[in-house]
C-alpha cells in the first residue's frame, strides 16, 4: 500500500461515504440495545435528561442525574447500589444474599445508560452478555456458597480498543467498523475468570492519541462534571463512565497520559503502573511494535481502595505473566512506606517548560499546605533542581519524536483506507517531531536520551546516594489546567515525561475546582519564550492570551504522585495516606 507523503492525510469523501452506513448501523445497534433493555427507562431518560445542544453549551454537572434522587431515574435500591456501596460492600452483600449479581448489573447498566445520554461515553453496550454472566454467577453462588473470584458480580467498563471475543473492535478507526475479533484482550480474559461483569465498552479518540476523546464513529465524549469540557483522553470514555457511576471500576490504557488526564479531568483516582506489570496483549493500536515508549493498561476508580483492590486481584489472582510472556512475574506486595520518619515528597509546581494555569498552581499550593498540617509528610521544592527550560525542551522533543518514529505509517495504515476526516488533535499528534520516519540509528540515539533522563531522575531525586535530594515521591500537576476545552489538549509534558522514563504515577483529586473569579491571569509578559508555552497560553498571533477563566467552569484540579519504578504499591499506599489526610471521600 502506498501512503500519502503529507504528515496529515487528506480526507477522501468517496471512500468515507462507503463507511457511513456502517457507522450509522453501529450506532443504531447501540441505541436499540439500550431501548430493548428497558423501554420505560429509555423514555424516562429522553424526557428528563438535557438535550445534546444544552450539554455541549452549558457547564452541566451530569453526575447529578445519578447522585440526586429527585430526578427519579433510579429506584432507591439502584441509587444505593451505584452511589453508596463500595466494591467490598457489593461483594459482601452478594455473599450474604442481600444482593444478587443480576440486580447489581441491572443497576449499573441503568447508570451507564444515563452516562451515555449525557456524556456519550459508550462505543458499545454488552447488556445481554452482562445479564447472562450475572445469572451464571448467581447460580454458582447458590450452588456452592462461594464467590467465583475476587471480582464476582462487579460491573467493569472496558476501553473499547481492548479486544472482546466475538464483538466488533474498532479502536475508533473507521476502517475497522466491521472488525469482529476472535480473542479477547488478556486483561479482559483475566477479569472474566475473576468474575467481573462487562456491560459497556467505552470511547477513545481517533488514533487513540489525544488527551481528549473525539472520533468519527461515536463523536465527542463529554466531561461528567462539566459537560461542555473534555473528559480527557485517550481513556475519556472510561473517565466519563466511571465518573457517572456507570461502572464500579474502569480499565484504560496509557502511553502519554491516557489514564491520568481522564482521571484528573473527571476527579477520579487513576494509576499508570510501571510497564510490564499489566498486559496490553490483544489490543488494537496504531502504535504496535513501538518499543521506545511502551503503553500500559491501568485502572480508573472512585476511591484509592478500589484501585488498590483492582491491582491486587489482577496481579496476584490473575497472574498476567501466565498469559503474556512480556509481563514481569512480580506479585502485588505489601507497601513499604517509611515507618521511622516523615514521608519526603518533592514538589514540582512547574516543569520549567510550560507554566500551569492558575487553578493548578493554587491547587498544588493549597494541597501541600493542608498536608503540612499533618506530622506524616515533609516537602522539598524540586523546581530549582529540575531540568532547565532548554533541557526540558530537548526532552519533550525526544518524547514526541519517539511517538511518531515510523513516520506515522502504522497509523496511516488504519486511517487512510476509510478516507475518514482527520480531526484537529489527530493532526496535532501526527505532526509530533515533524512526523518524520527515523532511521534505526536515530531511534537508538533517542533511546539513549530517554535512558539518560530516566537515570538522571533517579540520581537527582530517588537515589539514596550523597548528592541526591532523596525523596520518596514527587508531587506534580497532571495537566497544565483543570479539565480542558474540547480540542485544546495540546501539551502532554506533565504526563508523557513519566511515560518516557517509565516511573509509576497515581492521580488523585484534591477537592479544588477552577474558580473563574480568582484563577485569573493577565501577564503574558511573564510567560516563557519557548513554543510550547506559547502554544498553550497564547492565540495564533503569539501575543494575545488564549487563556480565559470563563472557559473552565466546573473543571476539577487533580495532582499526580510519582514513585520509583516497580514500587507501584508504595505510590498507591502514599496516595491512600494523602487521601485520608485530606479527607477525600469516595467520588
């Protein structure tokens, strides 16, 4: 196949027209499945939920339609199941006979349908399969008196690019609209055996490489907390679904921030683990074979405890290395936080390349101030010790070039056959590093740069040797702003830096939200001169401010905590301690 020489391929209307009936049928099947599940509930949603034009233009908190009883969309029991009961409580209530897997599944299916009406989070529903699985689980428990596994009857949502046996898997590429796969992703297989109930597969953006979620099959996914904002990406369907209480926990993937930005934008907890601890086998991606910056699967959850339970169940009970030979056979271990001293956290308020928006700066300062009231933590400012602006620009350029090291040929293999229009953030991604195909030698040189940065982080901050700042963790922004405007998630550096160096992170809510009255900025002369700072803060004229505090109403502020490689357990435990100290309730 011959590809166009341009970085961004031109849309081919004639080709695309042939796919439009398939797209229409794909979406019609989704809505028909929703209506068949409960016609009365379907009509109730149509009558009580806002229309698309209102959701897209107003900062509507869509979670209210699930969390507030006054809308009458859920029964009292359904309301308790999706809002009040934690994962451990759902398991206990099944053991006692108080709840059945089928009742839990139906409750979460209803909440997922509300999520679809308001946030457009689903690519595909699996309602018949979910109900059949729930009934089998109930039968097993009745016969044996035992749960089938640690995820028995727990509704889990799946990012759609993970294969699901016998179902279409598009990964949001129009050319794959009829791609029925024969084998499920390893992660799906593991949770299936552990007893999970899969009821919905969620959206991701075109090429799965936006920090937003927008594609030519299902359209734009909205933020559950402020619907005119982005849910993040590329696991934005997961953040919207979990944020709307449409699943107990969600499975996303991350190669540049794709779990952490969505978690931050929807005020959730999210883990990007050290690579090779979870399996990405049998997932559709335009980045397959690119080994310089590996992708990883990971969870998005409403509490840090549920995130921890996910990891323990997946690794210790699922044993992914028995399915995937690339996974490291390391159990999920008890955490080892310092017991004889304070936990030492390095604070990185800015990466010295792109200045965060005021809400983020305020959020990190106020979070540190609140944690300082506890005797458990001490903090050191990392900004003076961090890489310089020039060094960070070189590092970020290396980062971007490695994403497009093949000149985007694998992405074009999936995009060009359908002639689908290339969306603005896809164009932005395809032009990373100029979008040029690199030689093996050039790729190796970039890998050397990557490895030197990984070592520098260790020696400067995490090493126990003299000269190191010797921190236990690094606290930093997840993104330059609160939840972003759709189509404007341009700078990946706060998350992709950690993909480049492969250090694990947990994103957590801070309890702070953008405030248009105080999160103002009117001093463009104080900005740095590099192109990434200008790209984020300024309009195309590179002089006038793009940033407008009116645009970010309803956007939460979340931060990320980073730890040493293969010490994921410690990062989770530290966030649990932070969450307890800040009195962060389950979302």
